[in-house]
C-alpha cells in the first residue's frame, strides 16, 4: 500500500493520498485549502489516478479543493449527508463574526465560487467505499460537526498495524476536535469517542486532520479526553 500526506493551507490541514501502489487509482482524503499543488506533485511522482475524494467533515480547511480535484480527475466526492450543504456554503459552519475574522486572517477579499461537485455520494455510517481493491469503512462520529466521519482502512503492510484511521478533526495526538463551532456538541463528541474509539485495537494508527500521527493505544494511555471516559 502506498500512503503519503502533506499539510496544506494556512491551517496546515493534512491531505492524505492512498493507493495499492504506484501507477494505480488512489483516494484523496481531505484535499483542503491550497492542496492542489501537493496533489499534482504526488500524482505525478507516483503516476497515480485519483478515483475518489473522501471528506471527513465539511469545514473549509478539509474540503476547499474537493470540487477542483473532482472536476479535474472526474471522480466522486464522499461526504456525510449532514455536512453535504457545506460543500457549497462552507462558511455556514462558523458564525458571521468568525467568518469575517477568518477572511481577514487569510487575506481573502472574496470567497471562491463553492459549489457541489458533479458526483457527490453519501458517506453514511457503515458504508464501505471501494477504491481499486482498497475498502474504506465509514464511521459516523458527530461532535465536531453533525456529519463528521472517520475512514478506517485495513493495513496489509509489514508493520504490526491492523488498520489505519483517517480521523479528520475528531481525534488528534493528545487532543480531540473542538465542539464550539456551529453544529458542534460536546455530548455527541463524548459519545462518539466512547462508541468509536475505545473499542478499537491499540495497534490502529490514527492519521489526524492536523498534526502528527498517533495510535489508539497511545491515545488510550495518554489522551486526557479519553481518560475522562475511561475513568
């Protein structure tokens, strides 16, 4: 399996590209703001064929370039139905005051013309998304946004790893996603962590939307937000 990533945009959101190997169809997870240059570089380097875009949630730093990837490579975009409206209106996820501040911080005079890609598919709980023999299992994990999901993929490499989990802004190394934006819910976040993280094996590698990778075992032992649930 070929798995690579790069941070993109002012908020340094991780974009992941995964395939069975060079010269094969690939899935892109969270192509966010300013991700196209990195996407082009990885695709050229490994002679890949983008076949699917998997969006963990509708915040702009994780889906900014989803429509561009879909249009350029004629591939579908997967997102949970509860966050689908954010593909065409990402600022609906934050307040007017916060949106104005964000535009100022990012030096944006006008927003891009966001619109739904031609082929949008529902990443609902339990769905299995096939990309050239790779099977991504969708877990709905509301809390950060109503439609937040993670994508789990069985790992067949030489390392002692049973799965990798693309966790978006649900779970980070030492932290969890914020719940104070529009649609966020701390109670839902706690329930999602309890139901979707604690049952997983320690060897599952967590690939978050920001920052370094971690593992379920490491987070179970050191993450204070999981400690609250375990206590």
